[in-house]
C-alpha cells in the first residue's frame, strides 16, 4: 500500500515538472513571436520606403514626359558646362522633388503618404541624367534615374534606365 504522503509528494513533483515545462514553452513562444514582430515591423518600413521611392520615380518620369525640352536643356548644360557652372541648373530642376529642400512635388507626395498611416516620409532624387551610348552605326539615349525613399528609419534606393528618343545633329 502506498502512503498518502508519498502520493502527495509525487503529485507535487509532477505539477512542478509540468509547470516548468509549460513556462519554458510559453517563454519560447513569447520570444519567437517578439522576434517575428520586430522583423515584420522592419519589413513593413522597408516596403513603405520602397513605395515612397517608386512614387517619386513616377513623379520624375511624369515631369520628364510633360517637360522634355526643359530636361534636355538641363542635360545639355550639364554636359557642356563645367560641373560648378552646371550644378545650379540641375539643382533647380531637381529641387522640387526633394523633400529635404521643401520641394512642392516631394512635399505633396510625403504628405499624402503620411495621411495614410501617420508615419514620417522623405523622398528625393540622387541622379537624373541623360546617357548616350554609341555602337556601330547607331546611337541610343537613356535617362538614368536614381531615387530614394525613407519611411521612419528605413531608406531604400531604386534606379531605372529608360530609353528615350532624342534627335541628334
């Protein structure tokens, strides 16, 4: 016959083992879900920064399509003038698409994005230039655009090469 105090001792040991096992299981789940939540938050910010970069890219392409002559004048000034003299032409043309400089296009885009989720956005263009490649017997022109977007702390840069038609002399 088993003594009642031994049964209580065995039951107490079993409850302690089960409690410790459950505590380990719950703490493992907690730390894994916390890590996944942090990763998900970072991926969300990266996706939003990429969307902001794509947004300013689309605005730059739209500006180019609406005002191609203005862009070609800036591009030719950039190629023909020394860099210190050509800098202001390019800076003026790109200034309205830089949120750090208070550009109206960039400001409108960042304000629109902020209305959706309340986060802080910044956008801008690193490079917007005309690239001409010559091969045997033909010439091809491209516009190389490099834009960036930032959501909170995450910043993403994208680049696009667009073939354009330019009449050459």
